[in-house]
C-alpha cells in the first residue's frame, strides 16, 4: 500500500480532531487529496489506465462534495482546510 497506517494516523491527527477521528470532513478531504495526488502521478506515467482514471474522477467528486458540505456548515473550517492543503475552487 502506498500509505501506511502510521502515515494515515498522522494525517488525521494533523487535519482532524485526533489520530482516531477518521470521520471528520477535514481528515477525509486530506486523505482524498493525498490519494488524488498519488493517482495523478500514476496517470502521468500510465496514460491508458482507464480504471485508475475513473477512480480519480470519482475521488475528485467525493472531495468536491465534502468541500461543498463544509461551505454550507462552517465557512471558516472550509477556508482553513483549503488554505492548508493548497486547494482552490
């Protein structure tokens, strides 16, 4: 696996409420962003891998829906996570 258990816990501790809080929107967005970056690098070398391309598009949609949820619930949390991860609309 490209991301170890310890790396995931560290990511959730940094972006979420704690290392065991895997359900927070910020933690999930951070994890999706890491996976999107990994798949993007894979597709640069393997441009005909259509299954990976499809999963990448699905992940981007999931992340977008979580970001839309954060905009509706708490705009400050949204702005913080976008700035922290370097995302833009």
